[in-house]
């Protein structure tokens, strides 16, 4: 919501300055993105931390089973570290 508010304020400001409608929209989009990156950092970091916590809890709850791709990659790495050809299956 805060990003949208920044966009609307920028759009209104460029419209008051007499910019053409399409130019005002483009300028408002660019300026509001830059402002939101700088001004909304705290909120962005808080949301990122919340998402990381949710993912961590979900991973711990499920036990994060290994996929078939990970097992094949691990086997190839093990063969490489033992001096064998990683392309040859065993």
C-alpha cells in the first residue's frame, strides 16, 4: 500500500508540473520505485525476515527430504573426490 501511495503522490506531482499523462506515469513509476527502495527499507526487511522465519519453520516441520536430483549430485561429487569419472554411473 505504501508503494502505491508513493506512486500516486509522484503521479499527482508530475501532473501538477504539467507533464503529459504517459510521461507522468512513466516518471512516477521510476521515481516511486527509487523512493520506495530508499524509504521503505525497514518494512521490506521486516517482511523478508517474516518470510524467512516461515520458510524455516516449514522446513523444520517437514524434515526437508532429499530429492532424487540432490542424491545424484551428491553421488557425483563423492565419485569426483575419490578420483573416479563423475560421468560414469555406478
